[in-house]
């Protein structure tokens, strides 16, 4: 039997690369789709969480007696209802339910389950929390200074040098070469500092879950999450359960962007269900989402880059300081690794500091840590290029990383697509289109690692010859369509004959979270391998029927065919024909594959942004925007374009108006979509996309993850564009109208 | 909480006048229901005025226009006569929220919610609009600017509610306009807003003007100096600069998450200049 791996470069595809209708489309448009809040159970109670009104406070005591006495209240839990967390999970538990201290405005301190939402809310007002309010800090640089209010004592690790406050958790360093020697060779050394604000993923669907737990300890949880296996493992650990006793089912998901890769309300709902002995549903409102789930880190970055007057970078150095909220774990490591990844540099160094502040614990947000680093680096390169009168694309081409480049973070790159995106940008009509008054054009590059990880897929052939792909990764970007397409491609059957379902945690082995742009790559790889296993099984069955060698049966165009010496001896048997008699040839047919997928290919992008700035109000309008990115292989090009556009739009929001605004009291000022300003559709032009396909050698079809790279360049692309439009270099995000107007007016006076 | 939907004004007054009930008027509900969901309002009863027929009508009267208190902004936008006479008021109402919100949001609700940033209020004040109020003591009519007395506060007495917004007849050679500044293009709240209504003589010289400023003080500001800057001019550059300066001087904004005081003082002048030009052009069109 000949089922050789297909070399990605030479393969021609039938299904992959087409644009079938999305399988979840009708349900989502008609309202039939069941999201987290759509689940109910008999006897269900409504859970509500009481949250800290202080940015930083010691919890001296909590008196829940009045709340418990209220008619309709069935359970109240506080931290006392949880056992000590297993090692390494203390922060996750403390973030879900505060222990000794409330560490940020909105930190959960108690929860109620009652027969109605109104009673639960009323009960929350009856809980008496005795707080000792403590000094707080929310700004990253202020938090690092000696003498800053400390959130935790003695948690800084040994990498942190002297001279910093206890809020600096760790320091990382990457790079190679000799920075000072490199800088000495430059015609100009630019030193600049940049700041970015914390932004939220802004998914439409707030967190929601429904938990049940019987007196026998068996529990079920329905929730919206990017990874129900992660939810199972984390909740089991926090509640002291065996993982196998907790079955978690993921609902349809209304966006995640990384923000649903951890738990917030799920362990609380389980604890309430355990105590009340009844199902408990918790649904966050938008205010809770903004106050108490994970936005991304805010950052403060210093960059030093040396360049020769012909545009060669001689050395590049950056110090990155990220605050990731109340617990260690900001994405400064990935920011430090990715900052200079697009460039081939002899001398490069990044130093990163992970800092805690009195803000909600950050969660992953699309290419965590990379957009802020790229903002700083791509702005500095732009400024140097313009200073020398060089084309910013030429400067990037001159320094671009390519196959064989030793990356700034260590590994040597295999075939990569950065140069191709830069050349495509130069050739794109956008690059040479004329600009109007008060308009400017900016360009920037971005990089993301991508990821593989633990993955299971089972592919079942039904008696009528249709196929079900069972996988364990919530579909947040169209992956069900992509899996069905890859299975159809591999099996040689129409796309319509395959349906992909996301199974609960009881159905498959461990699956990593839907993150790291891993699903189309890793689950796709496992789907292809599962299909190949099913094909091998079907070929074996047919060999038996024909009474020939298994090796003499090949799979082609959806059917088993005799080959080699037996070629032409028997008419081909289709998948449906084989399936129909499977019971007589050995039983049901399935293929499965379990793998820790390696070989995720990195992905690069170049973005071009045109903006127009109103010089009287400082308002910025995005006039035109083009995304050019390497997808390896675009399985479903419309979804790939959607990822490119979505990342660009989120980055535009980050660049222009989105920010967490804290008052002097450490209270979040804008916990709602009115004052936390995500771009609305009318703010944006159609985002143009160009898909390049430089195959990833690590995937049978050449697929690379595409979900994250697209948010990396926009911050700098827009800032470079606004700087060009106004003539003032913008280094502080967001570029909200008052800030831009002040910069423009400052320039007029100065 | 009780929900009532009376079909007459008198029934509504009776329900609202019952102090025990602690009732709130429900017009479009786009402020009230949002505030209830956010735990910022907890009325004992809701009196929905949308079932009162007269409150759903736009009528042309001998004195101008009568817009029932329950008429949503989308209906105003589709009313050719009203849009022709008071384009500034209609476009201000058409800025509220989004298409969905405009299917519900009313001028009366926008006014009685008493937000300093309400979009239609400066436009109505510039247009010399009045409100008709019904209450236990009978009906009275007062200028729009007398309703809001501070953020979230109105001069309405217990049991009183607004039954209609009254706009005067549009005079020859007159026009109005409203502009606001928001960081986005919709679904946002005014950082500053400016309504201007003016009339010209047949040489194109401004004869009368009203300039109303929103979101730059606790209540709408009728800026007399700003109006004076226009009167007697043809809105040349010097007049527009004087207008902007007068608006900036009249504004008493605060620093908050939506903008600094300095920014608002600047932008109110920019908006005034732009709105004045539009109103001027509209006034000319009626010649
Ligand atoms: C998504 C969204 C976007 C928005 N965008 C804008 C915007 O761009 N600009 C803007 O100005 N506003 C905006 N708003 C606020 C709101 O839509 C407007 O203020 C609207 O005009 C309120 O009208 P309503 O009929 O819905 O008022 P309601 O919510 O029914 O009432 C508002 C208040 O006025 C009282 N009230 C209502 N009618 C009367 C009456 N006849 N007599 C006495 N009291 C009365 C109510 O008791 C309540 O206190 C927005 C709201 C939402 C939800």
C-alpha cells in the first residue's frame, strides 16, 4: 500500500484552497447556536460574584451570615471554601477568588448562588467585607521603582538585579554579538522610549458557564472557553477532583483571542454547585469582563538601534518592561524574543522585565507580547530610514531575516516568508498610490512563532459513507471547516460528506488549548493522519475482499484500487461501498491520531497603512490598509483573510483608541464598550489582504498558523502613518485625538 | 417592579404622581433600561408612554412643528417636512447611537435623561425649541434649556412629564446645524457638541444667531457671546475665529476619561466654526 507523505510543494489540491460555506454560519445567523449563557439545567441556580471595590486591600474578614440568611440564597463561597491550590496553581486560584488580599479593582472576594439573579445581587450587598485599604500602583515604571507599593513580598526570582522594587518578578535576556561594538559602526544611533496601554481582547461573548456536581463527586461543566481540556485540568486541581470525574463541554464561542485560555468563573461555579447541591450558572456582564478578566500587558520600552546611512542595522538593543497585572506572567519573554525576529542582525540584545501591578491578571491576547515590541522596533526603524531618506521597505529588505538567518532569539530559520511579504508590499498598488492632504503612509513588519502541541483526532466512517471528524479544540476561527476540508482532501470525498464536531473531554485524550495559531496546523495534521489511518484500514479491508496483498491496494479519488501486478483486476471500491459492508469485513471503520505536534512554521507579515489626521481635532481616520502575510498554505482562504483582517482591526484599535484608563484611586474608569473604544465597522475601510504561500515543511500540506501575526504590525504601521501625516513622531499609544492634537500643536509652537 | 402602559396622558400623570410607586417614565428606554441593567436605577414602576397615541405623532402646526415625546429619532429622519425645516435638530437625533438605538431613542428621553453630552439638546436649544409638559397642575410650556438642571437632574416636578417638543416655524433665510466630536464614527458619546441656528438678511449678513454648546459644562450652554460674534457678519474668517474663541471661553468642561478640559475647550471652537458654515449655507439655500 502506497500512502507516501505528500511533498507540500508539488501537491495539487482539490478541496483545500476552496471557499465552502461555513458550517456554523446558519446557526449563528439565526440564533440557534448555543453559546455559554444558553445552557440551563433543571433546578438551576444563578451565581453572582462580589468583587473588590479597591485596587489593593487586605481582607481582614468576610461576614456572609446576612447573605446566607436571605431567602433564596442556597450557597455562599469565599476563599475558605477552597483547599490550598496545588503547587504552581496558587495564582490561578487566588485570581479566581482572593485570599489574603484583593489585588485589583474587580478582584473576586465572594460568590453567591441563589434562585434568581436579583436575589443573588441583593445577597452580594449583604456580604460584609472588612478591608484594610493599601497603597496601590498601576503604572509599570512606577511599580518597578524602589519604594513602590508591593503586591507580593519575596516573589522576585534570582534573575532580578538590585535596585528594583519587589514588584519586578523576573528578568530575561536574549541575543548575540556585541551591542556597543555594533553601535560604534553606525552612522546614526537612535534612542527612543515607547509606551503602550493595556488593551482587552474584546470578545463579544462574556464568560459564561453552567456547573453541576453530584454528591458522588461526578461533575459536568459547560462553558465558553478556548480549551475545555485546560478547564477540566485546572478546575479538577483547584477543587481537588480527579480529572476523569469532571466532564467539560465547550459551547460555541463568541470570540476569545487568547482571553479564554484560562479560568475565571468556572472553579467558582463548581464550588457553588458542590456546596448548594444544585446546578449553578454564572454569566459575567461586560463590566466584569473588563474589570476582572485578562487584558494584555501595558508596556514601556527603550530601544537603541544603530544604522549605517545605506540602511544596514549594525546593532539593535531593547529593554522591555511589561506589567501583567497582579501576578507574575506578563508576556515580556515573548516580546523580548520576537522584538527583532524579522531581522538578520549581527549584534542584538533584548532584556525583559516582568512586573506586577494592581490590575487584573493579564491573559494571552493574540501574539502575546509581540505587538508592543514590534511597535517600538518598527517605529525606530522607520524613523532611522526616513532620517536617511531611505525607503522603509528597502531598509527592511536589506536587513530581512531569511532561510539560514540566526534569529535574535536563538534558532536558525528554515524557509520563511518575510522577504516575500516585503517584495509583495513594494509591488502592491497601495504602496505607490497618491496620498491626499493631511494623509500619511506607514509600513511595518511582524512575526509570530506559532505552536503545535498535544492533539487528538478521531475520524469515524458512518455506515452510509459519510465521515465525522471528532476533535477537541473549540472552533474560534473556522477550524471545523478547515478540518472537514483536510479530511475530504485526504479521503478524496466531497467536503459536504464530512462533518467536524468538537467533542467533550470524555471523548478524546488531552488537547492543548486553541491558541498559538495551532489548530489548523496541529489538529489539521492529526486530521490528515487520522484520515490516512482510516484509508489504510479501508485498503486492508478491500485487500481481504479481493484476496490480494494489502500493498497492492492504493487509495485514489475516494476509492480503493488494485495496483501493481493487480492493476485493473477489480473495479475500484468507493468509501461508501466499503463503509456499507464494513460490518462483514471486520466491523466499523475509524482512524485516529494522537500527537504532540512539532514543526509549526513561523509566520511573517508586512502591513501598509494610510491615515488622515484632522489637524484641528487630532482625530485619525484609517484611509486604506493592506495586509500581506505568509499562510504557508491557505486551507480556506476566506477564513485566512478574515484572520488577517481581524488582527489588523484589533491592532488598529490598540493604536488609536483602546486603553485601560485608571483613576488616581486605582479604579478602572472605562469598564464598558462606551468608553473602552474598540473600532466600529464604520471606522474602517475594507482591509485589503494578500495571502502568500511559502509552505511550512513541518505540515503535510504546508500549513502555517495565521491567527496571530496579523496583530503584530498594525500598531507600528498606524503610528508610522500618523507620524508621516502629522510630521510628529508618535511614541505613546493609543494615539487618541487629544494626544495627537497636543503633539501637532506642540510642533506648531516648537 | 410594576410595568404600566397607559393610553391617556391623564392616566400617565396619575401613575407618575403616586409618590409611593416611585415611577419612571419609559420612552425609548435606551437610557433607562441600560441604567437599570447596570444597577444604577431601580424604579418601583415603569410608565411606558409609547401607547399614548398623541405622543407618537409629528404634526405641523400654525406655530411650527410638534414632535410627540415618544417619536423615535428614526421616524424624525424619515419625515421630509421636519428634515427640511430643521435639518440640524434631525441630524443631531440621527447621531444617537446606531440604527437599532435610533429605532427607539427619543428627543424627550435624550433631554430628560439630562446627560451633559446629550446630542439633540444643543441642537434643540439653538433651534429655540420648547417642551410641552403635562402634570397634576395642568400643562405648561418652557424652553428646552430650562429642563436639565445638572447631570441627571431636571426641573420637572413630581408627576410631570414631557408630552411634546415644539419647534418654531423655520424663518426665511435661516438654517441650523449640529456637529459633535467623538473619537470613533458612531456608537460613542460626545466629547463636545455644538448646535447653531442663524438667520440672514438678503445681503447674506447674519441677523440673528443662537449657539448652544454640549458636553462642555454640567448642562447645555447657550453662548450669547458666540452668537454676537456672528451677528452682523458674513461669517468671514475673523468672525469664525471670534466665534471659536467665544465658544472656548464660554465652555466650562472637566478633565475626564473622555477628554481633557483643554482639549474640549479647543474642539468646541473647531466644531462651532464648522457648524456655523453649514448653518450659513443652509440659510442661503432658502433664499
Ligand atoms: C448604544 C447606545 C448609544 C447611545 N448613543 C448616544 C449618542 O450618540 N448620543 C446621545 O445623546 N445619546 C446616546 N445614547 C443615549 C440614549 O439613547 C439617548 O439619550 C436617547 O435619546 C434616550 O431616549 P429614550 O427615549 O430611549 O429615553 P429613555 O431611556 O426612555 O428615558 C431616559 C430618561 O428620561 C426619562 N424620560 C423619558 N421620556 C420622558 C418624558 N417624556 N418625560 C419625562 N421624562 C422622560 C426617563 O425616565 C429616563 O430617566 C445611547 C444609548 C445607547 C444604549
